C-alpha cells in the first residue's frame, strides 16, 4: 500500500511539474505579445518617468502571486532555490521585468479581473504600489524642477532671430483673427442687401460667426494639448482660409452663413494657441513684454480690415456679373482680400517647429532637444557666435500617472477606427478641461472666466453700439435736411437726374418721363402717375405709398411690389424688371464715414498697445489688467454726455485706447497661470466665454440702439469695473516660470 501511495505521490508530483512547465511556456508567449503591443503603442505615445542622470536609480518590479511587489535584495524564501521561480512567480523570468512607472496599457481579452493571482493585462502596476495622491505630489514637485530647468535652458538659448521669426508668423495668425472679427461688421449690411435677406434673417451673420469661433476656441485649444500647438494651428488656419475664400463666391445666404460659421470655427484656434505657443519659446524676463507686442497684430488686423473696407466696399464699379444668376460685388472682393493674411500664415507655419515644452510634456526628449538646439544655434549664428555650443545634453521628463488606455483592435473596420479615434480625442479634451477645475487652479479658472466674460461683454457690446449710435445721429441729421414738396403738378417733364432725400405729397405727374435716373431716400405719398414712362430707374430706400399708376410703362426698373406700398396699378405694364436687390454706394452720405470711424477707433489702440508692452513687466500684469478695466468703465460712463458725432468718436477712441491694456494683460496672465498639459485648454475655455459674451453683447446692446442710452452705458460701466476688481484678485504671474 505504501508503494501504491508513493506511486500516486510521484504521479501527482509529475503532473504538477508538467502543468508548471506548460504554464511557464504559455506565460512567456503572452508576455511576448504584451511587450510587442506595448512597444508599438509606446512608439506613438511615450509615458516615461523622469529620466535621472544616474542609471542606478532605476528599479525593477516583479508581480507576485498575491499582487504585492518584490524588489531586488528582498528575502524570497524559495524552497527550491530558484530566483523568483516559485509558484507565486511562475511565468516570470528575466524577459518579464518592467520598469517601475512604465506604461503597460495593453487590454486583456478577459473582463479585467485578475485570475490565478496574476495582475490583469491593461492594469497599472505602479498605482497599486503607491497612493495616487503621493504620485501626484511627486509629479508636481518634478514639474516644478522641470520648469526651473527649462527656464535655464531658454536663457541659454537666448532671445534672437528664431523668436522674431516665430513672432511674425504667429502675428499673421493673430492678425487673421482680428480681421475675422471686423469682417462681420463690415460685410453684414452689404451681404444682407445683396442677397435680399428679409428682416427675420438679418443679424444672423454676426451671431453665427461668433458661435463658430466659440466652439472652435474650445475644441482646438483642448486638442492642441493632446496633439501639438503647431499641428492644430496649421489645420485650423487652413480651415479658416479655405472657407473664407469660398464664402466670397457662394450666392445663397444660407450657404454664405454656413461658410462663415466654418471659417469662424477655424479661426477660433488663433488666440488660444498663439499665445501659449509663443510663450513656450520665451524666457521669464522676456515673456510679458513680447506677448504684449504680439497683441499688436490683432490691432493691425483691425486696421487692415477697416482700411480695405473703406477702399473697396463703397466702389460699386469693382463688381462684375456672369449673366443674371451670378453677381460678384465689391464686398465679395473685400472678403477675398481679408483671407490673404490667413493664407500667408498657413504657408509660414509649415516652416516653424513644434513647441519643445509640449514635446517634453509628451515624453519626447529627443525631439525637444533638437528644437532647443535649433533655437540656440539660430540665435547664436545671428549674433555672430556660431562656434558657441549648446551645452544641454539631458533634460528631465515629467512623470505621468499610469492610466488604463483603451486600444482599438487592428482588425476593426476603418470607419470604426476613425470613430474610435474621434471619441478618444474628444474624451481626452473633456478630461483635460476638467483638470482646469481641480486644485490648485480651480479658483483661478473661475476668476479668469469672470474677467474674460465681463471684458468681452463690455467691449463687443459697445463696439456694436458705437457705430449704430453714430449712424442714428447721422440719420437724424440727414432726415432734418429732407425736402418736402406738396401738391405739385408736372406735365411733359423729363427726370434724368438724381432725386435724393425728398418727400412728395399729393403730387400729380402727367405724361412725365423718368429716364436713367436714381431715387435715393425718396418717398411719394398719395400721388398720381398718369401715362408716365419709367426707363432704367434705380430706387434705393425709396417708396410709393398709396399712389395710383394709370397706363404707366416700366422698363428695366427695380420698382416692384415691395416699393408699391398700398398703391394701385391700372392698365400699366412692367418689362425686364431688374432682379435682386440693388446696391449702390455712389454719394452715400454714410458709407465712407462709417468705415473711417472704425479705422480711427482701431488706430487709437496703438498708443495703448505700446504703453502696455513697455510697462507690462515693470508695473505688473494685475495692475495693468485691473486699472485698465476700471478706467475703461469710467470712460464709458462719460458717453452719457455725448450729444454729437465728434464727441462720440472721441469717446470711442479713448475707450479703445484704455481697454487694450486689459486685453494684453489678460492674454499674458492666462498663458502663465496654467501648466503645459492644460495651458491651451484653459485658454480655449476662456476665449470661448469671450465669444459667448460677444454674442450676448451684440444682441443686448443692438436691441437698445435708438431706444435709450442709459441702460447700455450703465451696464457696460458696471460690468467693466466689476470685472476689473475681480482681476485684481488673480495671482501675480510676473515672476513665475512656465509649469
């Protein structure tokens, strides 16, 4: 029996040995698959820990049967004397060692639960070894160390030719944003008239462009923190340029709105990306001043748009037509010209490099080092010191917390892969956005949002209100000079000249001829036209109210039912009527003046821009921000006493000159408050709020034009002063390094 019992024990032991050996070979095969998949994924995205200069700081981790960690040098108590070859560590040999903190994000085909005491594939190893809070604190400390090191590297690279090249390229992109904002206001009246837009559709152009910019700012800002500043800016500017150019050729108003919305979606990336992108190439002592100089390009964009509108739009002769179906008026030429800065920016951006700070955040040490060396060598050659060597040979990388990243199967449908990638990127954008509301930046994000919203609401609201108020003042003055004719009677008379700003009441016109003439703001009331001949007549802002036409003949005129209000037409005929809405700027009493006023208002920003750039690093960002907003609110209050065009224009220039310092300071503070992994996301969120405030300002202030000026003035003043006081509560970033 003992012999039988021993045989059973031998049999069981042999079976165990065979099972153990089979299990070990299976684990090796799985390990090779895991390593191969991890290598392929890590080539796309590197999650490496801080690279310490001493290699002896690397530690190796072995997963045990009970889920604990074992380090070299620990007592293993293995019965059979093998190194980590007990039942608890079966399947693990020298090939299975992994670095602590290295990403092992290959999903398992199981339900994610560990079986047989092994750690499931796709589960982070290092997070089970330490508390996540401890890892976050360690990462924060290492981020601060990296920020200090990066600041020293940028000081060694110097400020020279490379930064100035990037300055002008990004300036062109920012100029395109300024042009886009002003294009809306300049094109709106002409586009709506040319496309015969009814009153119900009027005003949609301004709102839909700002809505596109709002969505674009949030989307592109978040995406640039995931895939890179240069790549996102290049794609977004290409979208803007393409749809801006296309919008100048489409004929329907709905299609025009669609193109301008997508154009706004593209240009929405300019502000959230340009400032962080440029800030990451600047050292601490240069950042405030040169970011302020960069803001000047937005003003240059406004000047460019105003000047082009002034020179192009009023020239009706700049248009051409292809039959009666296609009309290309001067405002369309203006739209094409305004797309040129964007196209230039796209071409120039292709020659620029990605931000080295972004490369470091993504764990791409070699790419970051190459860019920094290029910056150093470019600046040194420009200084006449080409022999100076870039001494940096190793840069520490930030340590990323391990996360389980879902991966798509290689055998999946291509459409499914694209949808999966879009879903992943959108989820990443949202998670990065939520980080902006976590400690320690939560309070700062809320304060920044308030300041951005209030400053934009007051600025864009008044930008709409100012020109419309001036236009109303001009209209009142124009109406005061109207000529009134009562009970006139004309027979066999030929009108071949322009009638302007006149009212004819109870008139009688018999056998009269209206040939090759224009009627501008002319109204006929209760008048009779008998046997009259109308040939090649254009009526702009003219009406026939309660008139009677007896045996009249109309040829090549634009007189239709919309012009004949309550009128009777008896035995009259219409031939070859002009189709579409007629546009003319010849001798228009306000066309040139409106563009000139906007040009002056934009030009008034120049002194404020220069002052803010020179004083940004001397008196501080917060003093500039709060002081500028409070002074802008006070200057806005004095609009209450404006009763003439000259007074309103002066106040417009004063307000623009004072408010520009607030915009410059806000751009600098926002770029410096956020860390690299969420800098563009936070900037994009604030800029999206800016565009939302612009839409609300347009709607609210636009509805109050001509009704009362008390509410717009008091509302704008209160909002600006309140936002300025909140801005003073922000932390001072003048001495900060970029985290």
